[in-house]
C-alpha cells in the first residue's frame, strides 16, 4: 500500500514516536518524585517536660501529614522520648540513627539538644532544632545543626526591644523587676542574656535581684517571697510551664500583685496547661516567643486541621515550631531529591524559605546553622487564651496594663 | 526583713510537716515489719491521683479525698502484704530491696498507662487560698496538711499505746519470735500494719494534691524525700518523722533565703550526710536502725 500520510510518516512511526516520548518522559517523572524519608523526632514526651514535649509530638505528626500534601514527600516519623532528662538526648539520637533515620528533629530542651547533637555529629546526620535557645547549641562547632529557633540572647534582645517599645506607651510603667529563673542550661543562658540585653536595650526598669531556682523544685514559696521582698513592682520570669503555674500560685497566695509578669524566654502563657491550672489567675501575664502568625495564608486551615486531629488541644508555640521544622526538612528533601543524610545536609545549608505557619522572616541558616531571620511575638494571657499583642501588624489584641490584682478577680 | 524571715520560717515549718506526713507511712512499716519500702513514693503518687481526680470530677474537699484515698490504699496495702510482702519479711535485706524497687517500677508503669505522663496541676481552689495573721499569710493547703500530720501522729500514737491491737503491734515490732510464741497473730498484725502504712501514704498523697502536680515520675522524688526525712529523724519513730520533716523543711527554707534557692535541695542532702556521720541512727531512731 502506498504511503498517504506523507514521506516517512507512517502509523508505525507515530506509534513508535509515542512510545519513545512516553519512555523518555517516564524516567524523568520518576526522578522528580521526592523520595521517602525517615525522620527521627526527639522530644521530652514524658517527665516534667511532658506538656511541651507532647505538644511538639502533635506538631511533628501534623507537620508530616501537611508536608505530604504540600511537598509530596512521604515522611515516616520515628519518635523517641528523652523522659525530660538531658543526658537521654544522645541515647535517643543514637537509637533513631540505628533505626535508619537520616535526619533528626528535636529536642526542645537545650541540654538534651546538645546531647543529641553529639550523636548526630558522630554519625553525620543533620538535625533540625525546632526549639532550644541556649547559645551553646550553635556555638560549639557542631556541623550538623540547623536551628530554627533563635538563641536565648536573640530572643531576649528582640523581646526587650518590644518590651521597651511597649513600656513607652504605658501609663505609670513599672519601675523595678525581680528576675526569677530556672537554674538549668536554658535558664542560666537566658538569665545571662537578660543581664546583657537589658543594658544594651537600656530598658528603663531597674532589676532588683536575680533569683535562680532548681528545675525540680517542689515549692517556690521562698523564691517568690524573696522576689516580693526585693521591692520590685514587676516580675521577669524564665520558667517551664509547671514552674510558671507555681510562681503565679505563690503570687496569689502571698498577695503580691506585680504590675507586669513577663517571660522573655520560657513557657507558661502560651501553654494550655497554664490556663487549666490557673483559671482566672492566668490572665495578664506576658510572654515573648516564636509563635504562629495568625495572618499567614495557611494558618487558619492548619489550626482547623489540628483541632480536628487533636480535639481539646491547642496549636501552641511548641507544636507550631515542631510543625515548621518538618516543613524545613520536607523542603530540603525535595531540593536534595534524596533521603541520604549528606544530601539533606547540603540542601539544608541552602534553605531559603518563607515559613508556612510561624511568624518569622525567611528561613536561612548561617555558617553555624543558626536561622538568621527569626522573629519574636509578644503574647498576653487574655480571657483564658494567649493573644498576640505585638508586632502590631499581626496583633489580635492590645495590651492590658497593669495586671488586674489577683484578689479582685 | 523580719516579716520575710517570719514568712519563710513559717513556710519551712509547714512544708516540713508536709514532709513528715509523706514519710510517716515509711516509718510505720519499717518500725514494725522491718522492711524498707522503696515503693513508698509510688504509693503516695496513687494518693495524689485520688486527690486530683476527686477534685476535678466532683469538686471534693481535699480532706475527704484524703480519707477516701486512705481507705482505698489500706485495702491495697493489706492485699499487697498478704500476696507479696509476707513472703520476703524474713529474707535478706538485698532481696527485699529488689522486690520493693520492682514494685515501685510496676506501680509507676501502672500510673503511666492509666493516667499518662503529663503532670496534672491541681484545679482545687484550695491551692490558691491563704489566711492572714497580722502581716503573715499562711498557705491554707499547707496548714491543712500540717494539721492533719499532727492529728494523724497523735491518733496513731494513741492507737498504739492504748488499744489492745496497738499493744500487739508494739509487741510484734519489739520481738517477732516472742510474739509468735505467746500467740500474737503476727501475720495478721503485719498485714494490717502494712495496710496502715500504705493508707498513710495514700492519705498524705491526696492531702498534698493542692501543692504538687500529680505525675508518675514524682515517685522517686517522694521516696527519696521520705528516706531523707526518716533517716534524719530516725527510722521507725513517729516523732522522728515529724522532727526530721521539720528539720529539712526549715533547713531548705533558710538555705533558700540565705544562700540560693537553687541550693536548697543540696542542703537537705548535706544535712542527711551530717546526721549519718554524727548520729547514724537519726534524732529519734532506736539503736541498730
């Protein structure tokens, strides 16, 4: 039969060309599909830090589900518990690496983070630090660390700048403050940062006394009595959530009504447990922290998903930072197109992404692995919930000052 | 400054009495059965949960919750003695230690499975209440616990001294073999004594629920605290538990005020070492304890 479709162009040619095209495209599409990755999550899921630890676990799990939809990355999360003991960080990291995790996220507590980083460093497995503020995390020469959270000095510096701006707008601002702080890695580091940044920012409030307390303290009555006796009219606290509850309880019991209770770096105001334990006495306290941006495009949907998946829980700073850390890993895995530790490490070094949930500048890590564009949000406990009061462009409420006396509630 | 000192000393005294209350069950059991109950802290934690949940669900007053916890824990302690402890009463101390450490781990595991690892802060209004004497404010939850400790110790002392069953218990404590020879029902005495010690642990746990978050991991802290208290006061002595608790409470408070709050636990252990060097049997312990 004569060729009627033109010279050289036959049905066989068309069919063959189609197969060729399909064959050419298929491998390219397979290469583009992001690989599966096994991520180790190290959190204090039990013990004294169980509140924030479990909150982080929720953030990690939700983050993995979100990343699958957003980045197309199948993330298998393997959880490990430090039991709130810093020394267990290394044990947890070793175990996760042995189980095949090629990237780690953790560990909330600075001590546990440093401990885990030693194992990550030895195995050359990158670790994204979602929360841990001690300066030492990124100042000890670790090459595998990528810290999303700012250092305690950065947190405190930025907090005090916001605090000073806020003071300028207050009628009869506080004159003096006692600093009540945890005596652990994070607490000591933050206290030193407060001492330095307070002078740098020239905050017009006199610090009367620094009062360290043990992280396993069963009773803070003497500590609060000392702070009250120092004559301070406000309280700066560096606490975990359980201590924040104890401190406020003691203020109520001892009839001390600081004009401001402010946590420049720590927990309490942003945690659900704080409100459940303190009820009407929770309102008024301030905290600066990394927090979710209520005006970010995905925030509402993420909160809705969180509330569906975890009824009776809040999306807080802990779960938010953990969620964001998973997105950082997913972004790196997509760019690396590999689940190998070395490739993810190289991709993390090149990270330059807009945060999906948290209030922060673009996420970029410096040569020490520190995120250089982190931002701080000022929260105040109002009507039983944390409300964003600064920066003003994302604020949900304005500051209530001074704190209403406890006995008048 | 004088007011600060007065408040701090009073706080130390009340906290010390709370420590004495926590240690009471341990000292009763050791005084009579001569076994060292390393599961004591875990039993106190059971009481804490009773106090927490009865307050959360029914708004029950702490003192009522403590009585309920005491009754429940008496049954638990009685059964525990009959089923497990009695088989180890005459065994070497190291065997007893392992058994009680095992029980402690078992109880903590049960609490973890049942209640989860989260610390559960009290929702009782009592945890915020104080009464005022002049310029001195007194924490009502501590005052209640301190008052209950004093009443409980007096009641137990009276029970041991004046009741016929109390005389049996003292006889069993003094000479187990002699008691058996004269027909005292030692196994029953031991079971009831273990029940009373466990009831004291549960009672104290519920009573301190407005002061401490309920969580399984407190078991170790409470066991250590009880040991420090009874070693300082003297193992097996009610008054010793009271004085030991007071000494530690006041030492911690004064150390926190004078030196540094973060050092107060170190001072209570420092005191323990000092007592072990200077008076190994504690303030009120019998010779050989």
